[in-house]
C-alpha cells in the first residue's frame, strides 16, 4: 500500500495543482471571451525557456525562468496593445498566429540541440505520470520543475 502511495502520490499532487490553476485561469479567460490566449502564452513561455536553454542556461535556472517570463510579458503586452485593432483583425486570429509561430520556432530551435529527440519528446508531450517528489517541491539546486532525461533504450 505504501509503495502505491509513494508511486501515485506525486503525480496526484501535480494533477490537483493543475486542476486548481486551470480552473481559476479558465474562468478568467472565459469571462474575458478570449478562449485561446492561455495556450498562446504558455507556448510563448515554452519558447522563452527554449531560447534560454539554447543560450546555455540550465533548464531549472533563474535565467531560464526569467527568459520565459520576459517572453510571456512581451506577448501579453502585444496582445493587450492590439485589442484596439479588433475591428480590422480578429483577436482570436492573432492569438492563433502567435501560438503557431511560437510552437514552430520552439521546434526549430530544439531541432538544433544535440539531444533533440529527448528534448522534443519532453517539450511536446510532457507527462504528469512521471512526476517525482523532487520535481514538485523546490530544492536548493533548482526550481520546482525538472525535466528528467530518458534513456534511449
């Protein structure tokens, strides 16, 4: 029983956190009638983290989080500034373009990485099932998020 709890506890904790975050954020997004902005901003944050990683920063370092936050703030400012254009250009169309361009740019950057197969798999299809306690709780060496390297065999 304790083995099952040790195995399933961390992924369950991550799932509960994600439900809470997505519920609060989703209600706010629906209230503002901009449905896909959260996906576009998440993709922009991933692009910022990818750029930081390609510049040589550690994946869980403060610089990576700063790059990710910076990219997200610039994209949010761009979206907020273009709301006045909504009569000529649909806000949803702009959000879709931002999402696709950010996703394509991240894939192209990851492809340049020597470990591109592992990086692509982790970036495009992250798994909550593989969460372990040191990935959830902050540690002295890094932040709460950790991308484990997977063996090829």
